[in-house]
């Protein structure tokens, strides 16, 4: 446990120092895992064959192709119009639009956050509304649907952990959606307050405002149609992961290969996008996360908390503690699902032992697994840090209060919608 925690700490310090290439610290940490005997080579570098990493790497290629279409040029022009106009109202409108868009793919949709982050990264610097003020709030906004009608993933996981723990009282999907809505309102409130805290610096190569659409090379109509179709196929494939199984993970890669074949992208572009620094970051951190879990650290934390809470703990405090533990574990290990299945059964069992209805605890813990993000060591937070060219203190200034506000709103919503007594 000490060795695993030491390597994790070293990796975080290297990321914080900002003296290493983005994506390099996790690779170095994986090498240390092998040298210290904590992991085999296959275990340490398992992230490079992780299905989610393969899926995102393929989708990065598809996104690179989509960015060349006139469709994206039109979307960019609309965003640019708001950015050029500048001001707080435009910022608030962009937030609401992105959160409304998240209603369709649902929270945590990889394709959607990659799309939004990619769009923002191509917008040239504009003093009236610097893109560095957009990358973080709009990136995290992709995880918060303003109209949360697509909550199937979180709902299914919650029902699963409740039934596995022996609870058969059922769970209302509409009420579950209301909890997600309260969480989204908490995020929106913080983002509106935090506007002035966000830094001002360029994140794209262009230093002045210009029409991005003019720089987009016009593709033949049939290539545009094929590229958009490949994008839609990739997004739909990822959304149907529960039905398609393993095939869903490679559909974006196949779509990217198709774009290579029809010469939308050349091989160098495909290679650079599949091996982008953010992909190295995601792949490398998985080995570190697995080593931490295999050491027994996360399970030990859960047992200690369950044993020390006692029988007089306030229900809200109980739910809050487990939500913080789950989200923190997911943040540092990169495994939302794994963290949920460690802490949710403990939270449910603790609630039942105290004579409380466990639905609120299960709901908060499951949703919390996808609402950490205050450390840029996994997926979307890593992409936001890298693509936004933020220093770690700048990232924390927005992300840490956002995290606390979200978790508090989530637990409050869960206990209001699902009374524990």
C-alpha cells in the first residue's frame, strides 16, 4: 500500500510541477510499478489495451475528420459569434446550451465531451471572452444534462447495487432524474459564480479573432456525408454499449479507419490523434489505479469508515461521507464503476443496519462516482487541463469548489427526493 501510494503521489507531484510533457508522468509511474514489483509489465501497461482508451483513441481520429466538415464550421461560427460578442450573458448562454446538449447523450458521454472540448480548442483567442474561460466550465458542463431524461446508465447501476445488497423496494426513474437535475443546478450555480475566477490566456495557436470556417478546407459533398455518418455511427455505438458489448469499443476505430481509406485524413494525422498526449495520460493512469486497488487500499478505507461511523450519525452526513469517498476514489483511480462497486454496498449495508432507507445513499454514491474530477488524472479532467493549457492551481481554483458544491447538491437532492425514514 505504501509503495502504491508513494508512486501515485510522485505522479501527482510531477503533474503539478508542470515541468514534464503532458502524459509523461503516468508512463513513468507505470515503469516504477514494474521495477518495484507491484505490477507485471502486462498489469502496469494494461491501460494501453483498455477498451475505453481504445474507444477514445479511435474517436479522437473521427473527431479530427469531423473538424474538417462545413457542419463543424457552422457550429464554430455560432460559438464564435457568442465569443466575439463576449460578456457574461454570452458565457451563461453557452453554459446552458452545452448542458442542454448533454441531455441527449446523457451524463458522462465520452463522445460529447470530446466534441465540445475539440470545438473550444479551435476557437482563436478573443479578449472579450478568452477560450481559457470556456474550456473548464463548458467541459465539465458536458457531464450535467439540463433536462436529464437519459439517465439509463446511472439508474441501471443503482438498481443493480441495491438488488445485489438485498434491497427489493424498487426505484423510480423519474425521481432519480430529479436528483440529477438538482446536481446540474448546483454545477450551473457554481459556474455562473466562478466566471471571474477563470484565467485569461490563449489556448489555440491563433492569437487573434478570425473566422475558423474560412480555414476549413472544403471537402467534396460525399466525403462530408461519409465523415458525418462515421461520427454519428461512433456516437450511437458508444451509447449502445450495453447492447453491443465489445463491438462498441472498436466502432470509433473502424470509423476512423474508414476516414483514412477515403482520404479524409492521412496516416500521420491518424497516428498523431490516436497517440495524442491525453491518450497517453489516460492509458498510463489505469495501471497506477489498478495497483492501488490491488494493494487493498480502497477496500481498507471503506471498512475503516463503516466501522467508525457508529450508530448516531446524521443520515445526510452518512451519505455525504460515502459520496466523498466514492468520488475521491474514482478521481484518483480513474475507475468510476470500480469505486461505486466498492463503496455502494458498504453505504447500503450501513444504511440498512441503521434502519434507514438505503435508496438515497445508493443514488448519491452511484452518481458521485462520475462527479469527482478535481484532479486531472483521468479522462475529461485530463483533457481539460491539457487542451486548456491551465496550470494546476488554475485548474483547482475552479474544480475543487465545483466538486464540493456538486457533491453537496447531489446528497441534498438525494435525501430530499428519497427520504431515509
